[in-house]
C-alpha cells in the first residue's frame, strides 16, 4: 500500500508538471513577494467588493480599468496584499478582511483608465481594460525588514525598448499571478495566494480594437482552481534575468459555473495601444530607479523555491 501511494504521488506530480493546463491556488503566498495590491471598495449590501493590482512605484498601482469605479473612488483604499489577513465576523459565516495589522494604507489621489465611461460590454474591453491609480501615500520600497517592492513594466518608458518579446511570452510556462480572490468554495481565502499558470498563454487578436491589438488567454482544466472573482486587476508576472515583469493584467474569465473558470484573460501590456497609454500617462515617472533599488531583492527571490516553483 505504501508503495502504491508513493507511485500515485509521483504520477500526480509528473502529470501536473508535464501536462497541466491550469492555474491553481493552495501554494502559500510569500510576504517576500510584495508587489501585489489589494484595492478595497466600500462594501454594498450584498457583496464584499475588491480587486487586485500591482505596485509599479511607491505610489502608483496598475490595475484593470473596470476596477476603477468613479462613484466609489473617494472611499476606496489600497493595501499591500500580503499584509491583509481574514477573520470570520460574529454575524457572518464566511471570511471577511482583517486590516488590523497593516502598516500601509492609502486613498487614491487620481486615476486614469484606458476606456471611457462604464464597463458595459465585458465581451469587448479585452485589450483596453487597464488603468492606473495614483495614491496619496508613498511607501519605501525594498528597504531592510520590509517586503514592499515593485513589479516592472516590460518596456522602457523613455525609449519604448521592450525587455521581452511576444514570442518569449507565449512560449513561457509557469508564469504567476498573486491575488486575494475567492477560492473554490466561494470564500475569501485566509491570505493572499500564489497562482501558477502552467500552460502557455495564447495571444489572441481582438477584432474590436484593430488588427494589431491582442490579449492573452489561458485555458483551464475544468475542476481546477484558477484566477477568480476578486483577482481582476492582478498582474501576470514573467521572471527574466531576475526581474519580475508584468506581461498582463487580469481582465475577465469565462465561467463554467460559480467557482469553475474555463479560461482566464489578460490585457497584454505589449499590445501597441496599451503600451502607448502607459507611456503617455507615466512619462513623468522614472520607474527605472525602483527596478535598480529592488534588484538585490529580486535576485534573492528569483533564486528561491518561491519563484522556481519546483513541484
């Protein structure tokens, strides 16, 4: 029996590594991966409203455009994901966020998003569902005893030079997403999770926005956890030369049912209009200094089991 269990375990690991086409939750999110943001809206009567995002500077967060609600923006707060835990309130049966131990919280000073108006047709804004939050507060990045860090854009804001190619991205396996989204039971997880996208993404042309505009799509195996409600705005990260590059921003997923996603789709940061939008709105921000500032932290993380994902 012991031998059978061992053989089954080996077989499952082999299948996951070699054939899996899913993302999954369950691997604990390390507080050393500190670029992930939690964007918390004021709750309504029926729902706990939040999105993900990524810090690209001490006071700028990249997120999905549909995560920017003009009506609620004044009462929206931004945190670092890894600082937020959960608890079960007395009058509820499911988890709620616990912000008691956070050391950073900020309101939003201003915002920009690529599409105008409300997010009315979720079938169309694959390529332009992106936005930026400029925060009132700034945080010190990559200093001793702090896990706050940034993730890097995949191109230079001044020259437009791309650090990755589309070919590299679509051939890459094991890109990661971090987020606080709901788990398979429809509950907020007790802490932020690291989601691994094992399969290669598909780069899909979007007919609504011109022949050169594309988005990234991952197919998921039915029954496996994936990016879910609450993970919108979270970044798809590809590591190269010890640097975490943002290649996509989580936009939407196609559902089989409440908790099972058939596919997950991301705004592609190298799509020409997306790149132009980011350069135009960040041209006065020198983000390269933070990449240099955090390089030693990146290098340490890149060499660790956390990022190598050896299952």
